[in-house]
């Protein structure tokens, strides 16, 4: 979000400067400071219309140069809203109406628990400058994520235990504490303890806000969730190339998906869908009604995939090994063969590691964070070798995004089948379900079924 707004503000500044200069140039018929230089003379003698044309051409050129600069060197940022992708809006309905109807009408199936135990991304590090607080919805809760003056990121329940004000809405960071906007109580970030009540003589021992276990690495702030409040059973590995600055940030995408969280990682073990859903070239787009159109048939992706869980002590990890080949008019282009290792760490984080002979090395981190029981926020963030032109990782991220959005259209509209009708070739799906079940425990929250409120 921040990168997006940074881009916007750069654009706005350029526009304001451009408009200011253009106005001065157009209106300036006589310059009192002009000592009579030739250039100014010609400008003064030029008509208002011609001046306006020159200014427009200059403005457009500046805009094109800015656009090219962003294209070549800026990060790729694609933020999709909850109804932007994967719904069919026909018969004059808006996308939002189509999405709402699908969400209300869909059969959910017999769902596994909705919030598996594990680490989840809440924000990217650059979204939270020192001294700022952000409101985030995660795992059905509202949390306040703030960065103390000590540079540490802290995550606490958003609602103040005093009278329930939201600490993230108007709250102020004081040292390593967050101050409530309502009566000024201050809570420490590292343990949630209230350290100051401005109008009380004594702070009671029990005055505390719930504090979430968090960590910050790979440019992301993560929280640990366990339904019984148990301590983390594993840590998220740090990607050394990111920590050392050898791989740099080149962009991110964000999607909201209406599905159970398990549907998303299960895709890795669903080998058969690759040949069907992901084979049409990326130029065929994301709308599954048209991806098999004859126009783009000459471009095909071929996939060879294997999925396997890792063993102790990394049984919370699994790996998908992908070999991708591109064919154009049936001809294989070996230079574009790509091997990817997609290593899943717990229910919410996947590292897609690229290693290519001349396109370089890098990682896309796919982070799935449940917002509500059936609403997942999925972020893809790419870090890539700093000496490779940014266009390369941006293209990789865009290609990944197109393929991913085809899955989104399936997920947004499907039902979860607890006892799927599988053939032998689908066996990895069952293995994946067994592997994933380790993240549920007896008290893992389940979807509370609500009465159907639809009026027909
Ligand atoms: S509600 Fe937070 S200090 Fe009163
Ligand atoms: Fe897929």
C-alpha cells in the first residue's frame, strides 16, 4: 500500500510542478527580470495557443519519461480488491454484486478448522515507519501493529481493555508503548502491560492488553497464532540474500480470496490442474472462459511437478519442485526453462526460489493470512538479485500473478470437498491433506454456521 501511495505522491508532485511551470510560461508575457535574451524574446512573441501546445508537449514528454522510469526501475505493485478478480459479472450486475451473491449462495462443504496454528504475515516492514501504528484484520481479530521509537515492531490487540477504544485509530506511539486515544492509557509493546494511566495514582497489576508473538524478517512482520496460546513450534527461516542486501525488493501483489485457507497450498499438490489450468500461455489472460481461445494456442507452458513433505525436524515444511518449459508453435525454447523450488513453511508462508542460468536468482514469498474464516489475504513479494535489470523480476512476478489469478477464479467459486473423488494420479492431494492437518489442534476454531439469510 505504501509503495503505491509513494508512487502516487511522486506523480502528484510532478504534476503540480508541471502545472505550475506551464501556468507561469503561458501567462508570462513580460518578464521584468529578463534582460532581453533571445530565447525570451521569441517566447514573448509566440502566441498563447502555440505556448500552450509547447507546454502540453513538454508535459506529455515528462509524463512519458516518468512512466518509462517507473516501468524500467520502479517496483511492480498490483493490489487487487476482494471483487476485482475471479467473478463473472453478467446481466448488468456489478462485480461487487456478483461477488456478494457468490459468497452468500455458495455451499461451504464440511470445512476443516478455519485458523491453522502457524506464522502469518501482517504487514511488510516498509509499511510501518518508526513511530507509526496500523490497524490490521487478521485471523478474525483486530490488531494494532506499531513500531516503537526503538525501531521494534509490536503487535497487540486493537481494543483497549479500559473502555474498548481502538488503539490503532488515533493511538500514539510513545517510546516502545502505544497510547490509547480515548483516556491516554499507555501499553508496553513487548508484554502489553499498562505502564501509565495519566489520571490515576496507581496502575493496577492486571491492566494489560493482549500481546501477539511477532517477528520481523525478510522485509515482513509476522505473528504467531496458536489456538491454545502455545509458543511457536518452529521459526520462519531468514533468506540470507535479503538480509545481506544482495537480493532487493522488486514488487508485490495482493489478492483477497474467498476460500478456506487450505485450498491455496493444496494447489501445490494438485499436479493435474497444472496441465489443464496453467498450460495456456500467459497472454491468454486470467478469465477461464477465454483462456483456451484459439488465438493464443501457439504459446504453451509445460509443467513437471513433484510435491513432497519434509521429514523431522522440518515436518512443518513441504516442497514442490517445478520444471517449467515454454513452447511456441510446438517448438521448445530451452533458454526459458525455469526450475523453481516452492518451499512451504507452515500454513501461511511459501518461498518460491528461482535459479536461472542467465535470468538470475531470487525469491517470491507467498504469504497467506486469513482475514476471516473464508477470506484470505495473499501477498506475493519478490526480492531479486540487485544486478539483474528490474524488468526481469517484474516480468516474473506479473507472469506468476496471471497464473495465480486463474486459480483465484476457481477458489472464489468452489466448494470445499472433504471427501474428494480422487483417482490414483491425484494421490498427492491426500498426502497434502494429511501433512496440513498437523496445523490443526483440538481447539482450533471452526466456522460457526449461520442461518441462510437469502431472500428469494
Ligand atoms: S479506552 Fe483506552 S484509555 Fe480508555
Ligand atoms: Fe494453480
